[in-house]
C-alpha cells in the first residue's frame, strides 16, 4: 500500500511539474535558461520596439562581439491563423548562445518576449523582414556598440534571423562577418520554392547582390532540414554570383531544429578561411 501511495505521489508531482512548466511564459522560460548559464535578460529600449537582450553577468571583453539573432519564432498558430505571440517556443538559439564561450549576446527580434503598441501580426508574418524590423535591430546594434565599445560585430542568424543578419550587414560597415544556421537566405526564393504566400512588405537581401557578395559569410545547413531545403542554399549561391568570401557546409543528420548543439560546437570557433 505504501509503495502504491509513493508511486501515486511521485506521479502527481511529475504531473504538477509538467503543468507548471507548460504554464510558463516564453519570457520566464528564457529568464530561467539564462539564469542557469549565468546570463541576465533585459529590455533594450527602442522606439517603436523595445527588444529583449540576454547578456553575460560579467563584462563582455574583446573588440569583436558575436550577436545571435533569433529567428521567426512562433509566427503561425495554425497554417492559416497567425500567432498572437511570436516568441519562440523552443529556445534553441538561446541555448547555442549561452553555451558558446566566445563573447556574445542573444538578441530577440521585435515583438518576441515583449510586446509594444506597434506590434501587429503582419510584423511576424508577411512583413517579418520589413524595414521597421531591420531598423529596430540596427538601432540596437548602435546601442550595444556604445555600451561595449567593440570595434565590430559578428552576426549569427538562425532560420529567419539569417535574413535579418544579411540585411543588417548590407547597411552597416562594422559587420565583420555573418554566419547562418538553417538560414533563410532569400525570402523571395524560399516562398517561391515551397509554394508559400509571398512575404509582401519584406526586404530581400539578393536585391543588393553586388554589396552582398562582398560580405564575409558562412552558411551551415542540415541535410535533414525540411524547412530550408538544400536547393535553396544552392540557388542562393548561384544567384549571388562571384562572392569575395563565402563558405557553406551541409551537415549530416542535422534538421531545422535538431542536432545543432553538437554541430555548432564543432563549427563555432572555426574562422572563415577567407578572412585574414
């Protein structure tokens, strides 16, 4: 009888823990993960969008600062219904940032983890790469540079964060290099290839091919990725043409959200061979 009661108690506690975990907001989950890695989560002021930033608790040294740019997050609740909260439900990129020994920050995109009056569903659906989104992140990099006095940035963009990383690099002169993980490198070609609704109102990196080709960049893609199939990486390279410094690798056994902790650990400290 006691054994049965003990088993029942354990099951009840397990169920309670599961329910409590499910009730956590995305922000509280991010704060909990950050605290476990001695990081702190803060709101970076901005108009019209404040942004959520996760930083180490100790000073960030170095002349180059690595910034992890979050992807599209939970953009759609169903195939036809936009989400009311685009915050990512899986904190994959935050985990990659928090376990990276390179001096780095994690930066969410507008309307993730924190809302603002200017947040509308269009900003994480068809206008997810719009001018106001890129401008907000551009302002954030200015603030970070003033705070840390770094010389330049390395941008690491995951999924849709890859588009934002390339768009930021196109308008700034202090982006030393861009690395993308499961990256959407061309929203226009992505929607056309997968027969999705065009992202009207979003910017397209390949519209500035000449400048884009001069940006040092590395793109890592899993061979099991069904969200960003390999053909899109091949198509991007052909469309870009002759690039000054472009590397790419297809990672075996890696999906869109699977296998990245091990894969990125093997790549994150490898410099681009074409960067002096």
